[in-house]
């Protein structure tokens, strides 16, 4: 019999007895009797085991067997006989006769629990007597007030008091010498909270974060043995703390040997030349990352579209304070362009993709040209998403490279759009414009557009067909029909115009050296220099003309040039379709130059000369004369405001109310020649700039400008530089202002004035 097990069972019953206060009285009686029974049985078992052990020891001694203490080695001889059951039962003590007696009725028992004592003998107080109110029925819910009390309704003594924040100051030591204080403060958790925290624990937590930050910053600058500690001190003033962060940079590590591991490129050393790291220079994390990014950039630009850059290995030597740098580079196959394939929801086919590309089959692969193709496709406005990426063909090219195909994935977007604009300019008044367009009505890129213009000086309806990238990148075919009314200072008129043009212009994506445009037009216009003109075909000017233009651009930017020059020439022969016909030629030459005086200062200058040959001024329709003034001409003067003026009777003059309108008005006459000059000093600081300028010019009746009576306008402009070009706002005023001229003129646009 396992008496240890019996004792465990008894102990378990005893524990259950202590935890059974809430059990029924009958259950507690049963547990008590079971405890007595098991204790009796366990005691007999222990006594019997002791007797049996003594008998076994005597037997083993007589048999020459040696036994030791339970923890020592035991050597047994002949096994002792097993105790018979009869002998075991005789050794058990007699059971208490009370165990077999019947239980007394439960009503005769006192069910009050005896006092409970703690393990140390101390009395545990009885639980509180239950409140009789707990047995009473609940009040009906309808009697409760479930309305939320308004804010501030609580009694002043119940309102929580304000929690006073902890204020602290931050002192930094050890980062001034290596010029990391500003960068640390910009990232610091302590600095970000403006010296205020909920409690001291929060301050300590921020200080711990800043310790790690300081170490990371120091290691990013090559101080790999750096340490930093932050201590929080209580100041004499209540609620005031001081945090002192002390950094110990240690000695700086520099680059030792720098090596590129991997196959050699053709020509050799492309990867190493693209890695601008030098032995002896400090190991600065941002320089390392930028250098590795440059390798990823330069290899695809020089014939390797599939490079693989491995993980760098920098081995630091604490004795020499040098770090050996190794970068694994797998350049991949040297490749050439093959052709195009396209997939997805197509706006146009692979043939038109080839029109947009600026490379030919067999050219050495250059990632910049692939990026240019993708940007050109985005510029069409026909896609929700578009991508262009190289794909291996495993086809060898004649020069030993491998052909790669360009896979273009298209996701065509909505081709229809409605747009609008509104604005105001000095001299032209208010202007609103609404446009409906289908950009791919005649694929590829054949757009139709309808535009309505409503403004102070112009009301026009315009219908237009435009095919972009027509057989050649950035070549545009335009056919336009428009009719409307114009009300300018120089004339009023009703005009119908049919216009066709083929042009190749620069774009922000691809700025070209040479540009051109040529076209023809038919014009029917009723015009009057004063008063409302009659709308009559019989009295209209009927004109036909052709246009030719060529430009050369040697500047370094389309929208914000800082060096180089530009030249533009335009010729526009026209003739009247009525007898007597009077042919004439309008000619213009324009040039600008840009000189970088310093890194932040650019001096820019512009000149424009125009002439009309073959007709007298009175033979020209008012709209075909030359005018000057405005944001693209001589600033400080309103649109068409510069030049000679005629004093004409005011058709709106009312003799009965002479104070309402003057009896005469000044009307710009226009001319047959013009000259304009402009000089700017463009100073840039960050993303902003200031531009003082002076413009000059004049319009003349003669065929060629005489350079006499030049008028000047001076002003200053502001610039806000964006990633697509500067936004300019210029304000100017005329020098020696004359009657009929604006006091101040304001101009706002995208890009520089010239």
C-alpha cells in the first residue's frame, strides 16, 4: 500500500475543506468524516510500514545483506518475503465507531461557520452581513433620469482639478564640435515636445530615446565608438526638470581600401567610376547610400539594364580606424535596343510608341531614353497608368551585345474632359474659358476640342482639330475655326478665322535646338477703331496669308534659363482678297541672352524688332497693325497701350450728362514697326527669387523703327520656383507717364518673362 499517496489524498481533502466555506452543511460533514477516515488509514499504513521495514532489515541482516540510508547506495542480498494481507489488516488500528453511526437531522445542527484562522493563528474577520436592501425588488426603469447632465453641471468639488504639466529644458554637450546639434534637435523626441511633458516618467522615456538617437547619428557620421548618456535632474522650482545629454563621439573611422567585386564592364571600370567614394574620406552613411544609388543609376545609362547590387561589406579596424569597403556588383549583359511590344488597355499601338521613342534599333541601351519615352506617353494625357521596362530576348546583336525589347504597359484613361479657367489681367480685364475635349477621337492622338471664351474684351467660339506627335515626336498638325467679337483699346471687331498650322516645338520633356512652324489662314473681319462696327460681309476685310517661323534655342532650360541664348524669326505674307489687292509682309526677329553672373544671379536681356513692308498704315486692318505693351512686351504699359494715339470723338459721350463720359478719347493707332528691349537681374534664394527689371520700346508709323522717343517701364517681380518651372508675378510702372497710360500694371504667369 502506497502510504504517501494516502497522505496526499488526505491533504487534498483537507485543502478542499478549507476552500469549501460556501458548500452545503451536508457536504462539509462528509468531508470531515472522510478526513478522519483517511487520517486513520494513513496512520495505520505508516505504522505498518515501519514494522515491515524493521522486519525486512532484520531479515536482510541475517542473510548478509547491507543497507544504507535512503540517500546512499543500497546492496541487497536475498529478497525479503512480502507481508501477507492478513498481517497487514491486523496492523491497521480499529476504526472509530462514530463513522458508521447515522447522521443526525440537519435541523439539529448549528450551521454557523466556526472562526477562520490565518496560517499564523490570527483570526480572519467574518464577512460583512448582507444588506437586506439587496433582496428588495428593483425600481422600474421608467423612474430613472437617463438624461446626460450638461457640461459643467457637476459640483465644483467633484470636478477634477487641472493637471500641471512638467516643464523641462534640454542641454546638449559633445555634438557642437562635429556640427550635429541642429540635425539632432530636428529629430529629438525631447525637442519635438517643446519642453513639456505629462510627468517625469515621460521625460525619462524621451531621454532614453534621444540617447539612442545620438548614437545613431554619430555612427552615421563614422563615429562607431560613440556613446551617449542622458540624465534628468530635478530643479529647485517645482515641476521643473533639466535634461543633459552628453555625447562622446570618439575617433572617426575613414575609408581604407575600396573595392568593387564582380565581372568587369565594357568599357572597364564603369561601376567604380560611378562610385564616388575615396580612400581616406570619412565613412558617412548618406554618402555611401548616395554612391551606391549612383551605381544603380549609371550602369543602366551605359548599356547595362539589369544590374544587381549586393550588400556592402565594411570591415572596421579599431587599431587603424580604417574601414575596408567592398560592394558586390553583377552588371548583367551589355545590351542594345531591339523594338517595342505593348499590352494592357491600349490607347494606341506599338507603332505609335515607336514614334514617341528617341532611339533606334541597335543603339546601346540607355535608361534615360526609356524614361523619356514613358514621360512622353504620360504627356499625351491618354493614360491612367503607363510603364516602360526592358525585357531580355537572349538574341545577340551584331556588335556582341544582347538585344532587349521595351515592354510598354498601357492603362488607357478617359479621353474626354471638360476644363475651365478664369482670370484677370491689367489692360485685358476679366476672362473665362471653358473647353470640352476628346483627346483620342481619331487615334492615335487625334483630338477635337470646342472652346467658349467670355471676357471683358473677347467673346469667342472656337473649334479645333489637333493631332499631336503626327508621324514625328512633338510635331503637331492643327486645324482651327473660330468666330467672335473683340473689344480692345485699339479697335473693336467681329472676326471669323480659318487657320491651319504644322509645328514642331520644344517641350519641358524635350527641349530642342531647332524648332519650326508653317501654315496658312483665311480671315474675314469687320473692324472699327471707335464705336461698334457693322456686321457686314460687304464691308469686311477679307485677308489670306501664310506663316513661317524658325527658332534656335541654345539655352539650358525652357522655362528657367540661366545661360545660353535664343533666336526666333517669323515671316507672315498677307494680301487682301478684295480689289484692289494689297499684299504686304509682316516680319519679326527676336533674341534673348542669359549670363550667369554668380550661382544665384542671372543677367537676362531680350530684344524684338518688327516691320510691315508693302502697305501704308491706313491700308491695314486695325487688327493687322503692330502694337506693343503688356506682360510679353514692354511691362509698365497696358495691352496695346504703348505707341502713338489718336484723339477721337467718344461715341459714348452724352451732351446732356458731360460729366459721365469725356467728349474725346485716346485710341492707340498701331504702327508698321516696333522695337523692344528688356533687362532683368534674376536673383534666386532657395525656392524664391526677386527680379528687378527695366523695359523699353516704341511703335512707329515708318516701315523700320527709328529708335526715337523710346519709352521705359521699371518694376520688380517675385518668383516661386517649382519642379515644373517658376511662377512669376511682376509689377511695373511707366517712366514719364502720359495721358491714357496705366499708373501700375501687374502680370502673373508660369515661366520667366522671356
